[in-house]
């Protein structure tokens, strides 16, 4: 059965770094890509990044480009989101997800993890 489990969230200061992990099981690695989204309290879910399992294709939202890096360890079936120079506006629950095909829209993702909370304060 498909399962995605995120970890690595926490409370940090602005300017700090965090690396989130998403362990994938149940055949998700046979799909084309994995994505990261985030949802701040009272807001819509927002696309953060997506990466193909081959790592040949990667896309970032403009709001995180240059600060966040996503990468995959195929042997560990794990997708990572390295977040540098965190801003208070990055405070959100971060979720990893598997899409039906290459997409930046959450509507095209049909498997989701439970999320890991990131809080950034001044």
C-alpha cells in the first residue's frame, strides 16, 4: 500500500536551515515524480517543488527558488527538501505528495503524506 511519511520539521529562527525528508513506500517510486507542497494556517495549499525520480527534471516555486533544494536518494526511496535562509513567511505544514503526472498543481497529486510542521520566528 502506498505510504508517504515526512519528517524533519521543527521550530527555527529566521535565517536558519532545515532539511525535510519524505520516505516513500508502496511502489510510489515507480511513478514519474514527487512533489513538496506547504500550507500555512488559513491559506490554500501552495506548490513548493517537484522532482522526477531520475532527478532529470526539477521545478521550484518562485518564492523558494535559490533558497530550497529538493533531491532524491533512490536507494533509500526518500525525497528531501533542504531549506536554507528560512523566512517567517515559510511557516507552514510541509507535505510531500505523488502526482499522476508531471504537475505543479496539487489537484494532480493523488497520494499525500500527513505533513511536518515548520515554524520560523524572528
